[in-house]
């Protein structure tokens, strides 16, 4: 082959290489431009939620009552998943709310670790069954299980049985001093008039001012019972768990009349963007007041 032929062959080979690189570049660019949908965790389908894995790891503090839990989220779904960190809770003998706040997005096929999602935890919390949730027990994340609580354990029949039994009998014995007074007065109101005198008198002193007060005559022993009572009194308010939904805040809150539950109603103006909050304060004797506990 003469020099001219060799030169032309080299030019053609070079052009083929450049064309191949250009084609690959276009494919890469096209692939990177594919838009990935972002959704709040509680708005995902059941199938998508099954592809988001959680691992809550316990770390013991050097001082009693200073244990910590870190959370790793492994998003194996084909969507970016968004979380409101303060909506991550641990239900148990003492329900714990997350020590973190703000929105966190976990991109598709990636992991994120959140250190100190729960902090300063007493050792006693780990002695009873527990359940990690997002917002409420409709969105279970993992059962409390030793040093590492992974979402795979939600299918463990033994853990499921232990937690269900614990919840069913949780109110049989007062588990913390903070709620013992409320539990005693609630129980005694069924047995004698003397036990409920203080609650009734306290409520009656302000009944003329609170036009939205409602007495159901029943005893409320849990956050869920408080929510159910509010729902029954507001049948016209939709509760489809998408754009509109009732929810409760965990634990009991201080008011001028004693401890009470806090029930909320939310309307999402956009996915993950709640607005139009409505609050109720629900007392153990069945009294329901408009507003947050701090307002009553």
C-alpha cells in the first residue's frame, strides 16, 4: 500500500473513532437527562415503599440516659424519596419524637445516614417492644430489636406478636410517672364520682367561654382513641390520607387543666406541603377543645 493509501486509511479510522465517541456522549447525555420523580415517603405506593430500607442502630452513651440511635435509609426504588425528619417516631413505653427536623431527600439507588435521629434515650426504652414509624403506625419502618433494627424485621412473627401484645396491654399498668396521675383519675372516674370531681369542676369553670367544648362522657386512654373521638365529632371532614387526613401527636401535653392529647387535621396544598392545620385538645375524660394544648 502506498503512502497515500495509508494516510486515507488512518483518516477514515480516526473519523470512525470520533463518531463513536460522539454517539456515546449523546447516549450518556440523554441518560443523564432522564427526570427522576420525587415523592414524600408516605405518598409512595406500597410497592415503592418496599424498596426503601431502614436500619436504626443503637449506640450506648458513656452516661446513663444518653444513648443514641442513628438511621441509615437505603433507597432502592426508582424514585427520589423525601422525608420530614421530625415525623420519624418510636412508639413504645414512652413514645419518642425525632430529634431532627427539616426535609431530607434520599436519591434513587443511594444511602443516607442521619446521626442522632433519637438522642439522650433512657435505657428503659429498650426493655420493652417498640416500633419505628413515619408519622403513625400506618407507615411502619422497623420493630425495635436490639442493637440494629432493620425494616426486614417487620415480617418477623415473633417481634410482631410481642409488639401487638405489648400495645394491647400497655394501659394495664402505668409505665411512667408523668402519666400516672392522668391514668389514676381516668380509671377512678368509672368507679366513683369523687375521682372525677376535680376534672369536671375544672372544665365547668370555663365552659361558658368555650363554645366549641364537647363532652363525650367517655374515657380516652390513647392517642388513637383521641383521634377517633375527634373524627366522630367531625364526620363532614374527609380523611382520605392523601390530600386530607387526621393525625395525632405522640404523648400527652401540658395544659392549664392537666395532661391532654393533641389531634391535628391537615390539608396538603401540594405533595408534602401541608397547610390549613386544625388542632384539637382532647382530655382523658372525653372533653374536646379547639386549639393546641398550649392554647388551653
